[in-house]
């Protein structure tokens, strides 16, 4: 089989599309009766706007789960983007991080079999930004009305200060970005902040049956699968044990990349990576 030179597009639910960007990240497109909604813009390794407009002819809104490079890397392809203000600084910094994104593309190629699936040139696949889009302030509880389909914003700081999830009420689907998954990284915020965000999400867990995160088909996986139904509870339980001093963490491999101590803790179905210096908020 020849390696692929383009992203994979799958319809994971009715009028709900996932775009697998070379195994690095996943973006989503939701269609209602009158409007569409784009969730995240990926690393910037493809003509994502072109992909969006090849799928839908409806007017669409672009909203980001958070401001990390693999979720906002191609937001320059759009005029306006919704993002929680707590992540604006991080997102705007991506415009000057072309070489960093290219390094990430280079590092991720070949991870767990990617080289057999994807064919891209790490030195050219990440393009510099052509403009800076207008950032609109995303807020907790904000609703996006697509026509017969309502998407609710839930503020879930933890993975980043401005992380948000989106609940498709009619489809009963949660789009969680990097805020609630089997390999949860919370090095930018305290555990106390992160558990507060997930408990806030837990108050709405009766509104969704499936949880799609922002890295569904990481590496060579071709299928887009939802997170285990137990994952939200497992994430919260792991954080509760850390706060109570009951965890037995290990030193994470991320320590050498970050240049400081980073812990990882396995509990239930989650591996939680966190900064041991950021357990509780400084008051």
C-alpha cells in the first residue's frame, strides 16, 4: 500500500466529520440545517480550509478547544476564530513558531508506524502563517446554533488555562480537545484547577454518550474511536488521589523535554502527566 499524502476524512456520526491530519491530530466539522461548525484547526500541515469547504457549502464558525500549536496551527486560514481568552497569548505565539511546528512534524513522522501510513516532508509541510485571524472570546456556556443542532461550550481548564470542550446536544457527542482522554497532560495548570474543570464537565455528562478527543487516530490508527465511557471518572479519581497524597507516580519521559521534573500516574484507564510543583493553586 502506498503511503498517504493527504489527510483522512471520515464521517463519524450523521453530518459529523473527523479530519485526521497525518496522524498528528484530529479536527472536526459539524453540519446543522443552516450553519456548520469547525472544531480546531490542527497543526497547519494541510489546506484545512479547502477541506472544510469541500465538505460543506454552509456558512461556518471556527472554534478552538485550546491554543496549543497542534490545535490552532492553521487558524490563519480563517478570518475569525473563537477561543477562550486565557489561551490567546499561547495561540498568537504560534505565528512565530514555524520551525517548532516543523520540528514536531519531523518528530511525529514514524512514531508507532506512521512512516508506513503517511508520506509528507517535515521540512515543508508546516507553512508560515499568512495572516493573524481575529480572536473572538469563547466563554463557558456559550451556545452555537447550527439549525436543529446546538453545540454548548464547557470551560475545562487543566490541559491549558483556556481549554474548553464542546457538547453536541442533538448528537450527544462531547468534543474534548485534550481535556479528557486516556493520556491526559496537565503540566500547564495545577491539579486543583484541572479537577475543577473536569468536575464542571461531569455536571453535564448526562448530555453526551461519546467523547471524541483531538488525537483520535494518533500514529498509524486509521479508525476514529471514542474515549472509554469511564474516562471522565477515571481522570477525576486520579486527580483526587494526587491531591490526597495517595498517588505513587513515576518520572515521565517528558521531564527531559521540558527540562524539569514531570510525573506520570496510572489510575484506571488514564495516564495522567503533571508537574509535581503544580498540585494546588498558589493563594
